[in-house]
């Protein structure tokens, strides 16, 4: 299992758009999600859209529970950071976790976590 964010945008996309246009994309994404449903009257994010899809009928109960856990603010933050994720970095972090587990699983010694942003391309 690779630890990946829900929203991924290749860095090349945000670079091609330029910083100002990327900010526009981030701003518009929140509004676009709001337009998918009525968040007033205690409706979850995008519920109007999800509940109108006939194929979703058998899954409406778990979908509703999941939709209630979502927030527009968190989505906008995910989109804002979507170009910062790297598969290579995530794979390296997962390998590091496995190495820690294997080398320290039978000891009381706890290896401190290293924040992802502390990672360098050379470090492992």
C-alpha cells in the first residue's frame, strides 16, 4: 500500500500553468465542489450529485457516511498541495518503514519518525 493523497496533480501540470494560474485552479476547485450539491440544510458535500446517480442507489448509505466526512476546506487544501506528492518519495518512505520494522521489531528501541519534508533525494 502506497501512502498517497486523495488528490494528485503532476508537478509538470502546475508548472505549465504557472503559479498564478495554479492558484486560480485551487480557488475554482472549492467552488466547483460546492456547485455539485447544496451544503446547506445539513447535506453532505456533493450529495445532490451522488444521490442522483441511479447506479449509486445500492451504495447510498456508505456513500452518505463518507460524504459527511468530507469538507470543502480539506478538499481545497488537498488540491493546493496536490502537486507536491511524489511516488518516488512515497515508495522511499514505505521502504524506510519496512526496514525499521524488520530491524527493530524485536527490540524496545523506537526509531523516531522523519518528516517527509526532511527527506532528501540522497537520504534513505
